[in-house]
């Protein structure tokens, strides 16, 4: 998956690899609406992972497909925010049950691999979200805008750190 172009997928196959910054696994703090899984998200910060090495200006586009399912298009730019785009398509679904839509899974390699992700926290207006793997290995701060307002970014990063994720990297954003 090293050449994967994803925000979340980069860690999908490397979830069990040692050396990642491990945070205490905490359940999601707030419910999310099913509409949360539609539209574009920009990656603002992440824990370093081999799958996203040299990945800049990463975005994830969710498209709802009914019954808690969605399509995912991820774009990663190699080397710089204006570098060559690599794309990755997959599908996902909201985990049914008591997750209040804050847990979802995505399939990889034609369904051979499934990885669960949790929305650990989010802004009340859903303008940013903190997503992670349940084991606490990887985290991503995502925003609906390529550049977050400084106060919102500070609030979100403080929450990421309070969740136990200290080692973060900040990919370049697309030119505005």
C-alpha cells in the first residue's frame, strides 16, 4: 500500500506495523449524521505513516450511496501540493449499531482487507473532524476547507493532542 494515494488508506495495511505513535484508543466523542460522509475533506495533519510518505495536498471525497454506504475518491499529490495527482477509489459503510454513525469501515484490495475508522471528535458545525484507527495507531485531522481558520485549527490540534497523539506531520495544502 506504500504507493497508495489515500488519507485514510495509507494506514490501512500498515495498522499493525510497530513504530507508529500509539495513543490510547478512545471511543468517538460525538455522533455524526450520515450526511457527514458526503463531500470533500482536506487533510490538515496526520500521524506519519509509510502509506502516505511524500503525499501532499491529500483530499477525500465521500459520495453517499444509501443504506449507510458510500464511495470514496482520494487524491494525493506526490512531492508537493502541485505535484502529480494519484487517485484511489474504494467503498465504505457506516458501522451499524451503537456507533451513532461515528464508526465506519472501508474495503481494500477488492474486499480482501477491511479497515475500521472512528470519528473521534468533530466541530459542532462539522467543519473539521478527527479520524483515527480504533487501535490508536493513526490519526488524521480533516477539514472541509483547505486552510483552516487559525482559531479552529488551534482548537482541533489541542483536541488531537489531548487524545494522545503527539507526533504529527502537516502536509502541504493545495494552492489557493
